[in-house]
């Protein structure tokens, strides 16, 4: 099975413009993400960007890139354009470009979902152990069925624990949060980017709900790993060498 790893990278970030090029202990963030992704079991890794500055940096450290449209609304859309330009891969893994220390094992775990022929889409989930995470609207939560397929994602805690005070929910049920890495069958990736935004997606501002609402199954696997995502300049202070 040939797997393509794509790292979407935008320069124009509202909270942290130019963050793919920020220096992290002598290497740019995009270089660190690329090097970590290259340690995974992927046939090829490319950066998908609409910015010449990022493309030049990738070229400088010896990586590969594809220039894409600046009109994409999501990393999924950017991945679909690259998949069309680079045929011959059965599976595409969308690797977050703002996680400079992503563990290759996470990428491999997503890829392993496609050992099942029926798997169309895949992502990772991680157990929640604190109230802070459970009630943080910036951390999407997920519930799955008996086959490990995602039933629903929400910014609210799901499920609702009836008959229990909210401070006791964390003890009453094992909640899971979504880890934002995606895998797609190539044909499925091209298909889902043709779907119109759905009502649930618009309500929660979570694009994966569009796929579920249109009948696509998202296979999940549980991970114990989680790396720091750099969303703002202040997040750089979380990095320890």
C-alpha cells in the first residue's frame, strides 16, 4: 500500500503569521515537521503550500513541496489538490504543519487503519483525564461505535451524563478527545472535497461532521501520544529541549 504524507502549510495565519518559518532551536518549524514525518512508514512526504517563502525553505533543507491554490478553506482541500497532482498513492495522510515534534508512531497508527479494506477515512482519539480538557470548547470530543468508528464530534462534552453533577462526569465515563491527524483513501479524499458544507459542520465548525453527515465512516484508533501544537507565539514557550 503506497501512502503519501502531506503537510499543509500556510503563511497567512491569523494568530501567528509565518509560523511555518519560525525558528525552533536552529530549525524552522516546517523542517522539524517534515523530518519527523519522514521517519514514518510513508512512500513519500511533501509540503503543500501556497507561499513561495515556505516553498523556498523546504527546498533549502532538501524537502519536497507542491505549490497549491491560495483559495482552499481547509487542509483537506489542499491535500486533495496535491493528491490530484501526484497520482499513484492509495492512501493520503494529512499531517499537521504546526506540530514540530509529531511522533512518527502516530502517523503509522493512522496508516494502520487502512489495513482494513473497508476503511475510507481515519483519525486518532485520546482518553480525557481532566475536567479542564473535558470542558474546553477548543478541544473537540468524539464518541465511537463498537467498531471504533466515529459517531459524532462536538466541542461540548459527549455523551451527556444524566443524573450526575458536571464535576463528577470525568469519573462517570471515559471521554475521548480528537487528535487532529487524518488519513483518507485517495478516492474518498477527492469525493469529500466535493461535498457542500453541512448543517452540523456549520454549527460546530468541525469539517469532519460534513463527512459523517454524508454517510462516510471515520475509523478511529486510540493513541496515548500527543504532541504540542504551535497556534500562537506564546505556545513556543511550551517547548522544552
